[in-house]
C-alpha cells in the first residue's frame, strides 16, 4: 500500500472538530464587502445563479400558497435537498476560483456540485429532517392558542412565547449546522458530519459575530420577500459569496487536504 502524500495527513491525525478563529462583530460586514466584490467580478454567473435561486424560492412559495403544506414539504425536499445545495456550491466555487486568480467557469461550478453530491445530500437530508420536525412542532404549539373568543393578553403572550421559543431552537440548529459546512465540503476532503459539527462549534464560539450575521441574512430575506422575490436575484448571490469568505476567515482547515480543482 502506498504512503499518503505529505500534504494529505492520515485520517486518524485529523481532529473531529476543525479549530476556529475568534471573530469580531464587524466581521460580517467584511464578508459582505468581499462578497459584493466577487459578484461584481463575475456578474453574469452570479446573477444567473441568483435568478435560478429566486425562481426556486418563488415556486416553493406559490406552491405552498395554492396547494398547502404538502406542496411546501415537496418543495423543501426537491429544492432544499436536491437543488439548493448544488446551486449554493456553485456560488462558493465562483468565489474559490476568483480567490485563486482564475476566471470562473460555469462548467467547473456544476462539476463541483455533482462531485460533492453525496456529502451535500447527507447534509441536506439531515437538515430537511430538522425542518420537518420543526414544522410538526410548530403545529403542536397551537395547543397553547387560547380557546376563548376574546383571549387576554396573558394567553396570547403564552402562545407567542411558546411558538417563538420552539422556532428559535430549531432555527439555531439549522443555522449553526449549515453556516460554514457547505463551503468546507467544497474546499476540503471532509465528511458532512465533521463539517456540520465544526460549523456548529464555530458558531458557538463566535456568538457576537454570528448574531450580526444572522440579522444581516434575515434582513436580506425580508428585503427579498418585500420585492416579490426580485431582490433575491442579487441578494442570494451576495450572501453566498459572503458565506465563502466567512468560511475562509473562520475555520482553520489547514490539516485537511484540499479538493482538487482549478489551480489546485
């Protein structure tokens, strides 16, 4: 059996959790500036991805509006698990190629998504299960809804408080597990479990910066909805490119061997 290359350390020498750097609260603003620079350097590819993601979001929303929760679950299964991660990896690939001083190529972006499809599906299905449990938990919270025709403010506060608490827990789990895991999977030879646990650890150790990042993402999502999904054409690529720079600045992945690709 041939020895592993010096640049590829043996699997048992790699820690289960990737070390992370300490971030200041202004870090998310830097990520957005770098993400905007990437979008401006590759506008056609970035906005093309943005258009597809915006269209996917609109189709899921319209299907849920017309056909109810079943359509929402189907949309999540097809969009979030099978299509969304591949498209997101395309945005990270654009930033990665730009960081290597190359002109981004659509074919390579697509190949990156297909090459990492196994780990992306593992991560996507795990997050989808969390989202579906979240939906079921949200339905169960209605047991706290006041049964009277004119409920008092205390009854309403109990209902809203229970719903918000349950939603916050699930939202945190999804965000923490996916904040850095997808670009990590693209950039390094790592499994979905290690990528998710490392992302979770980095979020917990940088709560201030992650709170700012969450607010910025939430604001972008609200702006996208306020513009009837048109804003997503620009906002989703911007967030995608910024997420790549967030991963580069946050996770210390030097122990993990790089994935092969242009310039590698």
